[in-house]
C-alpha cells in the first residue's frame, strides 16, 4: 500500500511520514520545498531506516499532478499537508493563499474521484471555529466567518471535501482540525524549521532561549483569562502525527460510518502564553527574556479542544504533556543551532 503525503517535508508532514513508515506503509512525498528542505529526507531515514520516495514539484501545476497520478496508479491513500499557513501573510497576499491552498486541493481530488476507491486525509485547523462560544470546542461548534484568508482556505477546503464526498461514494475522507502543533521528534533528527522570524509562539520562545532572538513579545495580557494572556491547546507533533495514521487506517479498513468525517486533534487542555513560558523555563533551566506588548490583531482569547470524538471513535488520545513537548522543542533548537 503506497501512501502519498503532500508537503511531507514540512513540520507535521515529516513527522507523519515517520509514523506511516513505522506502521510499515510505503510513502511517496510530493513537496515543492518552498517552505521546507530536502535535508528533511535524511532525518526521516535516520529515524526509520527507510528513505521515502520523493518528487519535487509544485502542486499548482495541474499537468504535473495528472502526470504523477498516471505514473503512480497504485496510490489510493493521500494525506494532504501541502499549503501555505502564515495567517498574517494570507491577509496581505490572499490570492496566493486561495491559489495554493484551494487550487492544489482541487487538482488532487480530481485525480482521486477517477478511482473506484480512495482515502483522503485533510489537514484542517481549529482556526475554522474562530472564537468559539463554548469551551472545550466540539466538532459541531458553529463555523464562524473566517478571520483571515488562511482560515477561510481551511473552511473552504472542508466544504469542497464534503461536497465532493457527497457525490463520490468511492472517496472516503477525514478532516483533522489541529489545535496548536509544537515540539519535535524525540530523536531530534526532525522538527520545526521556521524560515525567517517565527510567527508561532513556541519556536519564537526556543529561539529566544538559545539567543537568536533578543526578546519574546507577549501579545497582550489584558484578556479575560487566569493571567490575562491567551489560551491555546498545544499538541505535541508526534501525537498529532499518530492521529493521521489512525485516521488513514480507519478509512483503509472501512471503519468509517460516513464517507466524510471531522475530528478535533488537541490535548483537551488549554495553556496560557505565560504557562507556556513557565514550561520552557522549567524544562530548559533558562530564564526567558520577554515583555508584554499590545494585543496582536486577529488573535482569539481562547481555544482548546473537546477530544471526545477522537478518543472514542478514532481511538486516539494525546500521550505527551506540555512539558514533554516543550523539552523536545528545546532539544531540537539546541541541535539545529549546534549544526550552525
Ligand atoms: C499562540 C499564542 C499569540 C507569538 C496559529 C494558526 C493556527 C495553527 C497554529 C496551523 C497567541 C501568542 C505568539 C509571539 C505571542 N496553525 N504569541 N508572541 O495564532 O494560536 O494559531 O498557529 O494549523 O491555524 O492560526 O498560534 O503560535 O501564533 O500564537 O504572544 O511571538 O501565542 O498571541 O495567543 P495561533 P501562535
């Protein structure tokens, strides 16, 4: 069984490739390396001993997508990570996000609907909920108007998938709504490789801790939370990767009860920004240099998952704590900085 992983050299994609290989599945990666590096292949091989097949091309090239599926007729399972994901950038460059995140999804689905049977896992996000009214957030929480083109591409992607599955009985699909992915593989051979100044909290913390960044700016401490800073559900990337394998296996073994299903993937626990900083200081022994600055536009106050559905139906539950995930992030930061 050969599985296509688009964006398989990226942060979550590479960790998922490792878990797929650990399950004995053969993987083909497509990645255009616009936000990743081919060196990640060496990291994957160093962990599993298996070099995944890899093809470097842009999924926006429809003819290349068609050609790929002609050459790999035996692929029926696809995990689709390839997408642009910087919220702020999506606001300043919306067409790039709609073309990349929606166009590529449509081209891949057009190939899968030609097959009698196909399984598709979509990389979605808790962003689709916006600021949910109730915590923890369940999968049937209302989908609110997107706060960014990035978030809109995730909402639209889920709708495209649902509409396509409705008229394509052979297409079996699951959307996984990630909360806040963080950390790195325990081997420290793969991890998050933000290009330029990190947008996300955890890599900014570890880069500040190691001295690449002068100081972390905490975006607001006047929110209605325990310590005034925003709450998020930080999910260890290896836990998240394992959720993808279980979701794919659910479809491969035809255990799904509908040909389109949605699952939250989070820990079910919320942590404030200051609690994340405290976790870093605890696991690293490093005092973090940070200051409180005004809120970042577009940030929601709190988001953490109700994980009942994933726990009971997918048979998946996060195993790692915030501290364990943070330790892996810090170990990784030290390894990549030592490499120079
Ligand atoms: C987390 C908290 C910030 C940086 C985004 C995407 C979401 C998902 C995860 C893909 C917030 C605060 C951050 C900093 C800070 N991505 N923060 N200083 O915005 O919750 O979600 O990443 O699936 O779709 O939208 O993540 O890490 O940017 O922020 O104070 O330098 O940390 O205000 O409260 P976010 P984040």
